[in-house]
C-alpha cells in the first residue's frame, strides 16, 4: 500500500518503507515525538504541528529560532484546508497547479495558524508532497506534519540517512524515529514561492 502512494511521479523509486515503519512514525507523532524521513530532495525532520511542546523540541534539536517559521507538508490539499480559508479562487488555482511536488507556497496566515508554526510571520509555508513516504505518513497521521530539513541550522541539509545520524548523534539521535526510504531525486530542498506576489524566496 505505502509503496504505491503517488508512485507515478517517482517511477524509479523502490520504497523500502513498510507499513510497520509508517505505523511507528505515526505513533511517535501522536505521542509528541520527532521523526526523520525522506522527501523529494533531502531528509526531513517532522512532528505534529498542533503540539507546541513537540515543535519546541524540534526547534531545539535543529537550533532553529521560532521566528523563522516552519513548513507544513500534506498528502493532498484537503489536509491543508484549515489554512486556506482566506484565499480566493485564483490563488487556489495556483496551489492546485503547483501541487503535488517540491514547491512550497507562502500563504497568508489566518486564525487557524499557531504562532509556533508561523513564527509570528504574516505567512505560513505549505506544501503537498508527491513523495510516497511523505504522502503515506500524512495519510496515516490524518493531517499535515511539520517538514523542515533534517540538519542543524547552518549546516548542509541531510542527503542520506548517514548524514542525519552524523548531525544528530547519540544521545540526541535516540529522540528521533527514523522512517527508512529513498529520496525523490531532487538535488535541493523545495522551492519556496510567495502565493500572493509570486516572488521566489528560495530557488
């Protein structure tokens, strides 16, 4: 089941992730834990975006200031609906044409957005992933999850499980549930674009 989610977008991937690994990761998410998982371009670090303590733990692990905000990733656009209540039809059309894929859109915040996710910024970063492991995680979890690169802030984004393990060495590593799998073939993190202005924030 999990190996076939959005597989048409990455036919070269043989997903090694078993339902058991997905179930363990989702249990960790629901328990306030952190997970590391493969995405389209680099390894991601995630948690339940509605759990303030989990987000704080993730930020401490990455040594990332909350003011920078965090990306939320989902399996399909319906999982992001709480954050899309104030956009117009034209803006929604832009989102639907951009997703699924390695493009993150900055959407104006509304009352549903927690400050520990937006970092107090006027926008929230959202993405619908076409990677089968990410999609499976979000589907089983039942909603969007935090998706930030699995690295210490300022260091190179992890492009392999070994990179993740080296940057988050024991005992820190034991705090993170790892979801095995392959990257999607992109050579960089997702592109970030402002939905309203169209400006590219990260190419």
